[in-house]
């Protein structure tokens, strides 16, 4: 009986061992897994860091100073050095103690340590902590005009896509067209549909460059009057038909008739069908139905 009990216990131990091994938690990346004596320790591979994107590199580089930019420079605890300077056409600014400094091509991040080093080397301060702030952007910008929330000059301190510039300006106005015109400094001009700009790929949302001009024209409009629930002037969105015009205005009134739609185009009156394409300046009148 003793031999039978020993064999039964050994069999149960062999069955339980694989199950126990499966329930052990997986080691964390980068940890050393304990091995039996004499075995070589096994280290689980660590996940490689996420690659730095082009956009993050441009953002860390900062705004590149150029002519007519304005910067404010200060030294911590030294109010006598605080100054505001405008970059001259030759890229030079005038600073206390150290005189003229060429800042063309510098950023706030790269300029601060260079000024600190010159102040230390000149014996003015032992360990100066210099802060540089750009208070006026004038050399690197795009011009934004037309039916947007805020027109004017938009500084570009990194690579911005067209959709980002439009967003910074408050987006398109309700009377704006459904496309955006981008004119490059070399004169190349292209229209970008707003729908593709918002939901398309990188080719539909180009990167803007300093000197580019962005223009959002007013949308083409049509007019609808008569027996309609919402008469008035409305923008043309996409490829509209007369059927879309009726739907946009909430349908005809109880006294209106779809068989009595008149169209005034280019000063001429004509009968309109529901599938007719709408053109800029069209005037529709909905007549009363016969009772």
C-alpha cells in the first residue's frame, strides 16, 4: 500500500506542475527572469521609444528670428538689463553692456544661452540666467483673408498645415465658400475643398510656408421666395439642385405647388425642374397651388 500511495502522489505532482507554470504572470519588459542554477538569465526585450515626428522637431526648434521681429530679453534678478529690441534689416539688435548682436536665424531657445555666455565672459554677471521672449512676429507669417473668423497675419513658428491655420483664425464663417484658395510665394495657386481638408489625407491638407496667402471667398448664393417655409438668400453648397433648395428651406408651404416653380436666371424667366442644377445668382419663386 505504501508503494501505491507514493506512485499516486508522484502522478498528481506531475499533473499539477504544468498548470502552475501557466498561471505565473508574464515578466515585465526589461526585467531579468530567474532561472535554475547554472542556466543563463534571460532578459525580455524592451519596447523601442516612439520615433520623434517631424512636427515635434519643428516645434522644439521654435520660431526663427528675422527682420522686424521684436524680442524681450531679461536676466533673472537683474532688472537693469531688461530690454526690448527690434531686429534690424541686417539681423542685428542692440543690447545693454554687450552692444550689437546678430540674431538672424536664431530662436528664443538658442539665443538665450549665447547672450548668457557673452555676459559671463565680459565679467558682467557670474552665472546669468537669461530669458528671451518673442513679443512681435513680423518676418515669418502667412496672410489670411476672406470669410474666416479673424483675418490678418498669422505667425508660423513651425510647420503648420492649412487646416491648422484656418482653425487658429476661428474657422470659416457661415457665408464662406466650401473651398480655400492657397497662393504660394512663387504665384502657384490651388483650391482646396474644405471637406477634404477636414477629413482627407496629407495631400489634401498641405503645409503652409512663410509668405503664403490664404483666401476664403464668399460663397455663391441663390434666392428663394414665394410659398416656401423659409424664404431668403442662401449659400450654394456643393452640387445643389432645385430639390435641395426646397429641402434647405423646409419644404413648400401648405399653399405652395412644386409644379409652379419659376426661375429667374441672367435676367430671364424660365420654368424650373426639381433636378435642375443651381447656379450663382439664381432666383426661385414658388407659386400657389390651385384649390
